[in-house]
């Protein structure tokens, strides 16, 4: 059995175990969730370290591969594996899930059993979606992870708008998932291969490309369906409100990991299977991403609630990934994947810190905060580091990814690159540094004298883990880029992927 199956299955198995435990055993439930996500994260680290030396799997491309027939008449199977595109995403997802479980231990005080079950189901669904090499499993796992998001915001959310936020995020994401599903079904029907197996579909479309008009239509469905899920401008309005109303762990998991599903879908499915459609639509995508980089940055500058600042910042950072994908070149795609991993750690860290400050002060209105660095030296220091990472400061993984994207975009999209650089460097620095000044510096606010810093190592651990990941991949980005590059080449239009070893469509 592949190590991937253990990474994906442990959180789901733990959720099943929790469903059998009486609800009054709160410490046991929290401990099981933390232990399950910790074990999954450790296995993900082992997988990441062993990736380069691992034997090639069944398809000739993927490693740690496992395939088990599921619905053979339709060509559906449990098929998982990793390559350079998703190995970093699975590692990031497992680490963020562990941090989210730790944060929940201190934050969630009601209906803990239901919350931890939903958190573990969401974790298992997310990791399965990133590891899946079957289109049906790919989409099913995403929906499995998405449903808990709606419930968690509605039941454990905060603020007067939590019910409206749950309704809006349900509406937007359901619409995006439906449009993407139409595109995936059209892709399956167009192939005529009677299989949902992604390696086989990629090989089929390489050898038998669909007509240009068909590629344009299907790619548009996938682009805008996945784009809504990722908060592509102008379909982004659900994200800041949803994250601002969500409990910390939910925001960490969704903004940090699940939102990358749409981006991953474009790279894994849309671009390699519909290369001519990608060439047709990516110029428009390059201009739309400026809406993320500039407009959402401007809106973040106007926010008075720090959660909304981080929410709009998260949406803005998606512009880098869209721009990297739009380049359709090796440097741009590599940078896009690197930004996805870096932003996952950063978003989880920022929303986790937001949750701590809200728990201590009861508000995230920046005008009601101030001088918190005096009372919260550890949390304040980590918050400043997160702000520096959000500004793209060298030494953090975000800088490596963003610079790589801009290098990749310079050739095909010089004007967009120049405007995007201005937006990323100037606007991002303004709203992040202004927020840090308002919250951490100046005189101590009247309602803040009773706040206390993270009292012990266990309380500090989730933030230390996420910050360490940002620094490790910031100082040593080749840990990721050397793994990404060979498989990013196979994604590009015009590249020939190795044959899938002539495996039958129905394993």
C-alpha cells in the first residue's frame, strides 16, 4: 500500500473513530484529531524527503502510485500518486492541517465532537483531491472537503454576518464547482476513452487533440469554474467575508489549502489536456489576474478589520499564481506552484494569528487595537514575520515564488508584469505594514491590558511550524523547484508526456 494512502486515510479513519466516542470526552477527541494530523504530517515529510529516490510508479511519471478498481464500467478507480506538481502541495496541506488541529484545541469550546469530525473529513478530502489521478475521485474529494466549510462557518463562525457569509460562500462555491463539473464531464465525453484516469486522458489528448473550438469551450468552463473556487477577480467577493466569519481552523484549511484546488486543476487537467484552449484564454487570464493584484490590494488598503485585510490579501496573492499559469512556460508554471505552497503556509499562519488575537481581545478592528507587541512579544513577532512574508520580503518562500512568476511573465506579458510588480511591491507593503503598525505599535489600547502571550510551547507550536516552513523554503527554494521543474515541463503545450505504459483504460 502506498504511503499516500496512509497520509490521506489516517484523518478519515480518525473521523470515523471520533464518531463512535461520546461527546463528553473532549480531551480525547482533541487529542485524536491532533495525533491523526500529526501522523499524517510526519508521513508527508517522509514522502517529500524520499520523493527523488522513489521508484517510478505504474504510469511511468508518478511516484508512490497506487491504483485500485472502483467503478470499472465507467473507468473509475482509486488512483493516487505524486509528481513534482503536487508533492509540495500534499506536504503543505498535511502540515497546515496539523497546525489547524492545534489551534482548534484552544479555540473551539462548543460541540467539539462535530467540529473535529468535520475538520478531519475536510483534511482527508483536501489531501485526496491533491493526490488523485482519477478525475472522478479528484472532484469527489474536493466536494467532500468543501461541504464541511459551509457547516463550520454557520455553526462556529463569528460576527453578525456569519450566516450571510455561509450562504454566500455556499452559493459561489457551489456555482463554481458546478461549472467545473460541466467542463470535466465534457472532457470525459470528448475523449471517448471510457476512463477517468488522468494519465491516460493526458496521453489520449496529446495523441488525439480535440478541435480548437471544443478546446476553447471546455477550457473556458474549467477556467471560470475553477476560477470562482480560487476567487479569481471579479468572482472574489465571497472570500474575504467567508474567511472573516470562519473559525480560525476553517480559514486556515480553506484559504491555505482547499482554495488551491482550482489552481491545481488548471495545471493538472486543463492545460495539458486542452493546450490550444489554454493558448486562446491565457492572454485574458493575464489581465484578469491584475484585478486580484491591484483591485483587491486597493480594497485591502481601505479595510479597518484585520481579518478583512488578510482576506483580501489572500485573494490578491492568487493573482501571482494565475499569472504564472498564464505564461505557459516552465519558469512561470514553476513559480506558480511555488507560490501555491508558500501562500498555503502564509495564509494559515495569518488566520491562525488572527484567531489568537480575536480570542484575547474580542475584536480585530484595528482602531480598537494597538501596542499589542508590549503584551504579546511572541505573537507580535510572528505576526510581523508573516507581514514581511506577505510583502514578498527575501528570505521567505513567497519572495522566491513571486520573483519566479515575474521572470516567467516578462517575455509574454511585459505590460502586465510591470503593473503587477508595482501592485505587489507597493500596495502589498502599504496595507500589511500599516496593519502591523496599527495593531502592534503605539500606546496600548484600553481593552488590551488583560491579554496574555502564548504561555507555553504547545500554544506556540502551530505558528512555529508554519513560520519555519516559510523560512526553510524561502532560504532553500530548490527543495521545491528541483522537484517541480521536470514535471512542469510535461504540462506545457507542445510537450510530449511519456506513455502510460499502455495500461488498459479499465484497470
